[in-house]
């Protein structure tokens, strides 16, 4: 069974980057070393891993990454802090 990860990095400019990988240690090394010069994080180093979640299904990991990327900064910060009450409140639609 292949484990996949959805992760959030806090960049030096305080922006948040969300990604998905099957090898978190290797991917963090690539981010930290600037392995991909065209990557969003290249010019925003140093980076800090502030959240990750494990998945046994890569499709679920990819779907979760896409979902988180659409979230507001406030909602991402609530997830990072584990503030599930605030996360729930930020998820409610306003009519």
C-alpha cells in the first residue's frame, strides 16, 4: 500500500503552499534545495512544513490537495492550527 501526503508549507514571505507527494522527505528536500527552479517555493525559501496528512489512496490525496488550494488563508490556518470549530464555521456558506 502506497502512502501519499498532502502538505502545507509556510514560505519565507508568509504565503502558504499546498502540495501532494508520495515521498514527503524527498519532496521537502527538493523544496528546500530549490531543485525545481520554476516551482512557486523556489524564491520563497526558507520553508517550514506546517501541516501534512497521510492517505492510502492517491486519488483522495489529490482531491484533498485541490480542495485545500481553493480555501481561504483563514481556513488553511485553522486547519494548520487544528482549530476544527473555526474550520467548520469558515466552511459554512453565507446566504
